[in-house]
C-alpha cells in the first residue's frame, strides 16, 4: 500500500528531521573543545570534587552554594572570562543561551590566601563548561582553575 503525504505533512516531517539533526550537531558543540579534548564529566558531586582535586585543589566535600543560571545568548561581554577557560579546554564561549548550574566550594589549600577563597564550577548537563578560583574580601581576585605554581 502506498501512502501519499500532503504538502503540510511533508513539511512537518522535514521540520522534524531538521530539529533532530540540530540536536545531534548543535548541542554537542558545548561538549568538545576546538582542540578535540573530551568534555570534563561532572554528573555528581563526587565527580566535581574529583575534578578540582585533579587540578590540585583541596575543597570542602559539599558545595557551599548551588545556583542555576541562564547564560546570555551573546557572551561577547564575557570574553575575558571565556579566555580564562581556554587554557583548560572548557567550552564556556560555546554555551550562550544555556541554563547552567554553578557549584561553589570552599578552597582549603590556596597558597597565597589561606581563607576566603572559593572554587566555582559551571556545569551544563553533566559537563564542566567553566570554572574559576575567586578570593573574596580586600585583596579579591578571580583566576583560572589551574593550581598556582
């Protein structure tokens, strides 16, 4: 039996295929950096803490704060922060318009500031897309997740 589709049905089917292809190719764009590095998996708290420890940081076992954030579509105003992520191959600059979760941990071993230092990890889905080490207070700073030499 041959089934004939009307133009509207054909157009709807074509849009469905286009949407599926978009999901297949666009969403993974936040997952792999341009250098071909695999994404940093952070599906649960243990994985996030393990990632920070792999970089040399000792942090509290549970986040101090967890916050859901909608990134702006246009991240050009955050170019400096995106550049901070490039060294670790984190795809922050390709995640505009996405909702991410920021996990903030207290850092226990910063060599220059023994107190008031936090590690922030931004996670989209199960993957780390950005992060920083931030010092609060009088001599505040924001730096890469790379452990200072």
